[in-house]
C-alpha cells in the first residue's frame, strides 16, 4: 500500500506514477477551454496577436500560479480549504478555499451543460443529422436544441453520471486510470484532425491567421480576455491543482510537473486552433462566430470536407473526452471538501456533489429555454443582469478564479516561509531549483500585480 499515506488518521491516496500525475493534471487543464473556448476567443480577438499575448500570460502568470497550487497542496496534504487551515491556522486564508469551492460549483454546473451538448453532437454526427443542411438550418438546429426544455437535460445528466462514476474509483483507480487512457486518446484524435485540416486546399490562410500577428486587431479587452482564459484553461484559482498537488508523491519534481502540464495544455489549445482555423478558412466561413464556432460553424465545414462524416464524429468525441477529464477534477474539489471538512464517506460525498452540481446545471440549461420559468430569472453581475447560465460563468471566470489566483500567489510568495517553499519545490533538496528566486519574485509581485489589473477590469474600475 505504498500509495496510501496516513495522516491524522485519514488515509490519503496518491497518484502512483509520474505519467499518472501528468495525465490527471493535464486532463484537468485540457478541456472545453482548449477546444471550444480558445479557438472562438482567438477568432473573436483577431488571431495571432491574441495568441501571443495568451502565451505570455501562460508563461508569466499561469506557470507560477500552477506551481504555487501544487506546492501548497503537497505541503499540506490537504485539499483547498484544509490546505490553508493547515499551513496558516487561525487566519482567514481558508476563505480562499471557500471561494474555490463556490467556483467549482458554479463552473461544473455550466460545464456539464456544454459537455452534454457535445454528447448530443456525437449522436448528431453518427446519425448524420446535419448532413447536407444549409448553414441556416445548422444554426437553427443548434438554437432549437439548446433552448429545448428537456433534451439538453438528458445529455447533461448523462455526462454528470459519467463524471461521478469515474470518481467512485478513487484517485488511483478512477482519476489516474481513466486519465491515462483518455489523454493519449485525445492526443491521437487531435493529431488526426490536424493532419486532415492542414492538408485541405486553402489551409494556408488559417495557418497565417494563427501565426501572423496583426497587433492593430488586438484590443486591450483582448489582452484581458487572454489573461482570464489562462486561468480557466490551466484550471487555476479554485484549488483544483491544490487538490491534485496533495495527491502528488513527495519524490516528484513539482517544477517540472507544472512546466509539463502548462506546455501540454498550451500545445493542445494550439493544435485545436490548427485543426479548426485552416478548415474554417479553406471553406470560407467566418472565424469569429463566437461560442457557436464548434457547434454551428464546424458542422458546416464538415459538410463540405471530404471524409467529413468521420471527422465530425471524431471531433465531438474529442470534445467530450476533454470535457470529462476536466469535469472529474472539478467534482473532485467538491468531493474532497465533503470528505475532509465534513468527514463523510467518499461514496456519499460523490453522490451529494453530483446531485448539487447537476441541479445547478439543470437550472443553467433551463435558463436558455423560453418555455421554462428559469429563463425569466436574472441575477446581478458587475456587467449587468444575466441569466442563470451566464451568471455562473461570469462570477466564476471573472471574479472567483482571478481572485483565487491572486491570493494563492500571494500565499506562496509572502505567507509561507521561503524555506518551506524551497523545501517543497526541491523535494527536500533532491532537485536543483536554480529558478527559485525568480519564482518567488514573480509569485510576490509580478503575478499578483497583473492579476489585480484584470480584476479591476472585471470590476469595471478600468474601462476599455
Ligand atoms: N481547465 C478546464 C478547461 O480548460 C476547465 C477547468 C477550470 C477545470 C477550472 C478545472 C478548474 O476546460
């Protein structure tokens, strides 16, 4: 039972192999954010210049915050709330963990809905539902589906059941095992799609769109979108990587793990871009279609593409797989909270977490259905009143994640003893960490400062 640590009478499972940690953490990071959101915000914000800024945000802020989360988790051997209580007892720092828990609830509720759409689109692809349909019909089909009061719920619940089912296996036989199977599958599918897209006649224009920066097309708003997305895409700011960090064995090198996860996440986002834009440009459709890019624009592209039937099925399986390894990490944050703080059994914790997030998700889905009373509910955000779905998204992405990231960075930089941080990132002196001083400086000043600027933007203090 080497992978079980005993601490304060609670058995803690850990991931068992280096590849297992990488697959699980990259599985969390790589998700709808990479394949659904990154391409459409890149399309909306002008292409290559946006990509460059995004890469900068990932390197300067994403990487150090990820390392901070890993080290806080492994040091404390606890999930988000317990970690802060353990490392700085008797202080309000644990509220950062609470905010993360709330973010997990909010994110999983709408994430499960969009993931459910992807399951439905796998079936649409297999049954050839959209074959030969005009762009108008494809658009209307999507609109009618997401605003249906019943159909999306079926798929959302199915997806949430899959998520919960994996967690029943635990850390090693659930999260690690499935991530080790699903992540290589995801890589193979995306590479196949890349080869298909890049060999289409006219693909070059899409490649240029991603590679030739036009800074005149980049707005300050685009810079802020890039920073916010860096958090979402790397699963940062809500304690997800703190939780996973607590499952990383003491002998693993946290710095290189954070680097590998960051590179994997970024590479998949770029590969998704290279699968989508060359095809979009080759068939002359609009790259800036927004959230409907993969559900409306791509089915049009598949209709025109040789082998489109096959590639469309592959694409939506890819999306579902990516979503699944992320949703398990979000539900795990909630589940570990129940286990550690409320001292309930894992199976019970999973059921409670599943029911709560699924009910929230049903409300998200119904908020898009004019037939449901939920669609008339609106809630305040600092960007005006929004429906239930958009409220969940807005508060988590614009408030909780950046604020959480800010506090996590400050905690690792200022609150923890430098010696303890050093001890953790070097695994007790086992690894050389020549970058340590730079890391501490970034965690103390640069990262918090940049996050603070985004936050002020979210609050509307800075207007662009
Ligand atoms: N990183 C995931 C994605 O890109 C989403 C996520 C956010 C997962 C926050 C966990 C925590 O889809």
